[in-house]
């Protein structure tokens, strides 16, 4: 009996070590299977993150975008970093994420960060290395660990441009 418990414990420890390593390696290699599994798993935590996203002091901002097929408005938590003329958003799931494709197709969105809304436009995919220094050291470590290679840059729309 004790031997069976020890074997079961060993298997559980091995699984607890192996699964995160496989996920990290899969994300770094941009394996569609690994990226999809992580993206789907992260959806479980989305409702909790949306409770504070976009508010002052929150880690995550919110990007409001319009569905390219449905025309419906969606809100997605993102790690946006303010720049002089807009925002950059690292893309851990790549540019195929639905919200990214929606923003690229529509050409505009709204970012809610620190309680303030900013209309944004001119979305473009750029290499993360070109703006990596704008992200916190902790975010940079995460980007390296998960092999994040690109980000979305958007420009703020001024009141004159909106009119």
C-alpha cells in the first residue's frame, strides 16, 4: 500500500514538473497546439481579470474592439504599455488571436488604461525587440520565457483627428 502511494506521489510530482516545461517549450516554439491550450486555459481567469482591468493601478488594460464578422463589441484584457503617441501590446498568443485580427481589420479600437479611455487607430504589428525596453523587467523576462516575438502598436486618435 505504501509503495503504491509513493508511486502515485512520484507520478504527480513528475507531472507537476513536466507539464509546465512542455507548455513553456511549446509556447517558445510557437506550437499551435501549445498556444491554443494556454489561450483556452487563460480564458478561465478572464472574468476575474476583467473585474479590475482598465482601472487605476490594475496590471491589465482593456481593449474594446469590434468583431470583424459579428459587428459586436468585445472587451479583452491586455498588457498595454503607454508610449508617447499611443500604446504597445505584447502578443503572447501571436497575431492570430481574434482580438488582434479584429483590431487590424477595423483599424481602430478603444483602450481603457488607468481609468481613462483612449481612442486608437493605425494598428501595426512590429517586432517586440524594437520596443522591448518600454516593458517592465518582469514583463521582459516573461516575454523571453514564452518566446514572445511581436507586439501591436496603436496610435492615439486626437480630438482633431476624430472630428
